[in-house]
């Protein structure tokens, strides 16, 4: 009887009405950090993290290998992290590659971004670089992430993939135009994990020993060379050998080969971020190399296979919040939510002490915390105190490891994109300037093949409109391939 005026109003789990479900609560419109008081976001992420157990909600299917990272250039002017402080220094790593949307039983060769997660076992604790094989992502605000993944999973009624949901969300999220243009290009179907690049995608802050900060994006450039399948080739391989990429990586290393990447950084001076021509913390955009060229500083080599898949690959847990002194988060709104969500879902899936599992254990550092109980793998802190401050010589924080200060100014609110047309600029540049004529043809064909499965005309038109705004030729060719009247795309509220 009470559900009269509010029966169509979105609410949080405690029934409170939601005013904005697409923008997190931040300090300032440009990029200010997300506030912990944003219950709408935390409620949404915490629920999403617990939807499925024990399979990962995303990145469920994966493969991994052990190796090392070696410093090849001096970066101490930018970063004080201990694992970067000496030329030739080697740090053990474990890397997990994955598909994003598919379940554990999905094929390796599906059209999907590939996860590219690196765990550095440093003397100052574990540092996780949790990225993808694409330099951008579908959305810029983490509050939309559960909705995005729901569209990539199965329809709640039919338990089948739902093209209408996929394209409905993408067409209503124009910031996804850049990433989908990459995804449906040849880069969306790499020939195995050895033949693709990796990217931090997010912007991070590096701090040197003097406390000076810069902004950084990381790039892992494969030494095996970029190799991709066409859509038809990928489908044929997936049908014949759905484990192709996993088999390729394992067999290559087992036969004495290595998989290696050159590790590079784009460095942006700290002050540039506030005056750059677009929001540099927006993960749907790349930094042009002509503005911030790649600086090569390391090499990553994978040369040892796991001994036990479950213990090492399946139980490995990565989080962008696993940082070490000298590497800090930026106000990237997608990153800010991941800092909370990744450890939260690991605790749900693997338990509160997931970092004590051998593959996740920071074994090169001495772990001293006041966290106790749960499923433990050691002496549970022995007879020492389990609180701070204390008078019993328990481990104490040291001021030298405090994060570098950052000035934040702005009015707290839920802000959308300040410059909506920016969502289409880089997608258009990709189509016109990066892809060859043959690659553009395959991109249109791949997109059309997916859009033809959409049953609602309005969703098709709205989706094609985004690519038309990126480049009129791009949108026109796509409309023709799908069988949509181009005039409807041109006149659709551009």
C-alpha cells in the first residue's frame, strides 16, 4: 500500500531513493577522489563483489606464469620505489592473463579484453599492476561497473548472452565508443597471451625521494610481436581448441622459451594534469605519445610455469590498491572504486587472510600487522598485541612512509563528463589515423556482426550514432552493413 509514488524509483539496499546512479560522489568535477561516504557506490560494489562464489565475477578464465622484472634504466628521479632503485636489479613476478567477461569454461579466443595482472614481490611488500591489453576502458566511473558487467553476463531470465543488453548499455554510455572500437578491431582477438601488450590503463602517481610527484601510465610492449586473429580465424580456433592461448603459453615455457615485454612509462609533470586539454585521469582516453613519449625502464620475462593451477593461478589475487612506497593512486574515478572493490571481492572469494596464501604472500617483506584470526597460515601473531597504539613494542608506523600530500579543491557532488564530445575524438582518430584500410573494413564487419544480433531498432540506431559522431564514414559504413537507414543515424539528435 505504501508503494505509490516510489515504486519506480531506484533505491539502495536499505530502500533509500537514489538520485544519480552513473556518477560517483567526488570532490570537484574534473577528477576529484571518490568519497567513502558515497553509500550508493559502496552498497553497489559490495553487493556486486559477492554475487558469485567461488568463481571470479570477472576475469574468471585465466592462465599464469612466474618470472622476473629487471630494471634497465634509472628512474629514481621519478620514483623512490625500492624495486626500481638499482640498474640491473631483478624482482620476482607472477603474471595472470585472463579474459574479462567469460566464465571459466569459456574459450580463450573470444572477442574480449584480456586481463594483464602483474604481482611484483618487492622487499617493501607486493606491488600489483592490474591492467588490461588495451590502454583504455569502457567506462570512466566505477559506479557503472556492476551494470556494465551485468550486460556482459547472462540474461537473468533466459540465462543466455543478451546482445540487446550489451548494446543498450554501450549505446547509452558514449564513453565506451573508444574501447569498443579497439575491442572490435583485430586487437580484440590476440593470438595468445604472448602476442599482446599490457597497460596499466589507469594513471598513477609516482613520488621520488625528495617528495616530488609525477603522473604515470605503464606500458608493457611484447617482444614476441603483436599478432592477432581475424574474427573468422578466432572463431575457428575457439571451436577447435578453446584452450589455445593457455596451451600456447604453457607449452612455450615448458619447451624452454620465455615470454618477455619491454616495460615503459609515460610521465606527465604533476602540474600538467590541471591544465591539460582533457581530463588525464579519464581511463577512456589515452595520452598522446607526442605529448608524453614512452620511456623504457625495464624488462619483464616469464620463464617458469605454475606447479599447481589452483594453488597459483586460481588463488592468485591482485588489487590496484596493493602499492609500495613511491607509487600512489590518482583521482581516476574508475581506479578509485577498484581500490576498494578488488580486495573486497578477494576477501569474499578467498577469505579475510587471502594475502597469506603462498602465491599472494609478500614473502620478500616482513609482514607485521595487528590483523588476527580467520583462516590463518602462520602463528596468527603469536603472543603479541593485536591493537595499536600499545606499550609492548608492537610494530609501529613510520612517518617516512606517509603518502605524498596532494591538494584537492572542489565542491562535493556527482559530476558527469564535463566535455561530452571528447568521448568521440580518440575513437575517430583510431579509425582514421591508426587502422589501415583493411583493418577498418574488418572493424566495421566485426561490429556489424555483433549489432545484427540486436533485435531493437532504436538500440541499433543509438549505437551506430556514437560511431558516426566519432567519424561520419565509420558510422555510415556501419549503418549500411547492419541494414539501418543512414538518414535515421544522421538525424538522431546529433
